[in-house]
C-alpha cells in the first residue's frame, strides 16, 4: 500500500514536538515482530485516537514511553510485562546502556565484582556460560536460589566473600531463572594464575581429595593410593590453617584439569 510520505512526516514531527515522542527503526526487545516503518514511543493518552489508529494502519508500532526506551534506534522494554521478564538493557556506571548487541566481554567487564565492597549485579541469562568460560571464569557455585520458599536463602554476598577469600580476582553472578517468588542464579569466579609453591601444592591436593574422594581415594588421578599416602611419604604436615589464595588457585586448576569442576 502506498502512503502519503509528506503526511507521515508531518504526523511524526507533530508527535515529537508536541508529545515528546521518540522513534526507533525496529525492536531490540526479543519476541516482537518488526513493523514496516518503525516503533513510536509516546504518552498515547494525550494523542488524538484517530491519529494513533492511522499510524498503526500505516505500519507503525505504538508503545508507551514510560514502559519503553530507544537505544541505538532500537526499542527496548524497561518495565516488565510478566514475572519471568528479563531486561535486555544493562546500565553502566557512565549512564550508558549495553544491549544484547554488545560484546559479552563488555557486559562482563561492567558487571564483574573486583572486591567484596563492589555492588552485586547479576549477569542476565542471555549471556551464555560459554561467554563466561571464554573469558576465564569458572563455576564457583551453582544451583543457588533466593526467594520465599523454604531453603531459598542463598546470599550472593556470602559466595562473593568465599570466592575472594580463596583468591578470586573477579566474581560474577549469572541469573538462571526469574520467577514471581524466587530467583535462581550461579556464581562464577576468575582466578589468577597459580604460583607453584610446594606447600600450597600439598595443601591444595589434600583439600581436593577431601572434597572429591571415593572410598578415600581421588580416583581421577589414576593412582591406586590416596594423596594422603603420598603426602605422608613426603613428610608433609598440615599447619591446620586455612589455605592461602595461591593454594586455592592451584586447587581450581587441578579441579578443572581432572574434570571435577562442572
């Protein structure tokens, strides 16, 4: 259908000048079909109904300006439309928006915790696990839940503290599921390269066998005897203190190499 382009242009100018309308070329929000001419945001309570109806018939999608915004000529929802809704926008410390079109590296850099005092912000579920692992992050704790149901008491602050105490350089929380009454999430940590101090190596492998042994033996090592036997031969004696951050880094490296970390 051929439309009067001059009339369309004047209608859009009127909306922009009189009703502070915004225009986007397409939807950035998933689940919406792109209209022929774009998306217009406005307070449609104050716009003559005949004009709004005509714009929709012409080929525009009309959305409410208090529920949507335009970023990079794409329309994104800023208010939820259901309990499972998840924002496609991430607000940076500079007041700019990152979207699904931006690189996962930029998103992770924006949301990562660099110390325990850093505010906790969750990476959305549309950032893949592969994106995290490609940046060097390893799963620190999975299947976490916070909500109203019994047992859903996991606190991101607690796991961030644990990860930093074990030598993590960065900590990231990734959302897994949104619900009306709870949220499921995971904790990922980025550990520095380990320094191969012999006492830290002994402490790390002793802890590894304690955590993953079957019948007293860490079978993934492929040895018929326990790490404890080997440490006894070496006359290693645990100091009974918490492991150093470097020992935890060695632990994580071995955990990954032996296929123990999920």
